[in-house]
């Protein structure tokens, strides 16, 4: 029997998440404090969050920087030293809560990576490089902020950090138990979300190719942690040809995504499509010198995508 709440503040970024919020909030009952930072949802998200005892704060995005999570870390009146960041389509199971409680009672680190178990079409995507999937989500809130990858000038990416990572002023460790990631919405929402994400990714690719946006980030290091190694490999990846085909082969064949059945095949095909979207948007950025919504000087010649 749980005798008391765990002294931790949970931060949930949200917008129109009425399908995911109930399960997410139900998994957070052991937290002493929950903030839902909403972006003026037009569905029942705010009602659901309030009914569950969460504190709802509305975020007003200025169109640039900071985005939602960094703004929340800077401005919310957290009652506890430790903050746990959970997306609406994520759940914290009881065994992970037990580990979190132990970790913050006698902390050896200032932040902890959590491993995500991603579900897609009801299937755990265990292969294809999707597991382990380490995310730094638990940290002393005064010591962690999301990096700025200089992507805020790209429109239609939303008001929330996409794949930016938390930078910790201190040491970090890893928890053993998994958090769960499963979006209860349909594929329409997956595709719409990744259309926005591809805008962001195209800017990241552009910055990597031009050497922009390296300062104030987590950095790239082949011999660093998992995130730094991934960032290092991305600098090589952006220069490769035929990336949509390579993305599918890497996920489905080399990293054994075929072992996840039909869901693995569909996921791999969608990742390939996502890579193509990034590529054509990167072409657009490079064509216009890193700016969007600029009329090109074509001298009557059409511009062909890659």
C-alpha cells in the first residue's frame, strides 16, 4: 500500500490530447504535483487534467524562443526539487515509480535517463533501433534546460520542443525500468505530427551542413553518451545520398525491424516517407539560402526537387 506521494513535480506539455491524457494522468497518481502546460486546447484536455487534480497552465507562444518545456522550467512554481517530464502519450508504470522514488531519496546524480518502450499499432517496436530509447526526463529542475538547436525561425513546427535534449549542469545516470509510449490516436495524427517534425528536422539538417547552431547544444561525440554518439552519426547521415531507401533498409533489415511483424514493416515504410519529407524540405531551405517563403530567381527555369 502506498502511504504517501513521491516528492516530485511532473510536467506534461499538452494540446488537444483528450484521448491520451486519462491514461497518462492515471499513471502519475504517485506524484505529489502535476502541471499540465496547455496550448489552449479546444477539446476536453483542460477539463480532464483539472478533474485529475493537475494544475493547468496556459502557454502563450511568441513564435520563436523559448518553446513550451523550457518556458515551463523557467516559470512554473515547482514545489519540489525534482521534475519529471512526461508527454501525453507516455505512461509511468509502478515498477518505474519505485525506482524513481529510490533514486531521488538518495541521489547519486543530478539527472536520470529513462528508457522508452515505443508501441505502434498495438505492437512494441523492439527492433529497428527503437529500443533502447534513452531520454533524459528526470532531473533537478534548477539544473536542466532543453538545448536550442536554432530551429525557431521555421514555421509550422508547433510550440513544443521536438527532439531537443535536456542539458544538465551536473552528472547523469540511467534507470532500469521502462516508461511506456503509445499514442491512442489514429495514424492521421501520427502523419500530421511528423509533417511538422520534418520541418524541424530539415532545419537541423541544414544547420549541420552549414555548421550553424553548434553552440549551446549537447554536442556530437563518437565516444560520448548515447545521445552524443547519435548526434555524431547524424552529422555523417545528412551527407549521404538515397536517405529514404537507406532509412528503410537500416530500420527493417540491418536493425531487424522485420522481427516486429506487420507493424514493423509499416513503421519502416513511414520512416522512409518521413526521411523523404525532410529531404525535400531541406532542398527548399538550401535553394532559398536557409529562408522560407522567399520567391526564387529562376530566370524562367523550373526548380526540380531532389
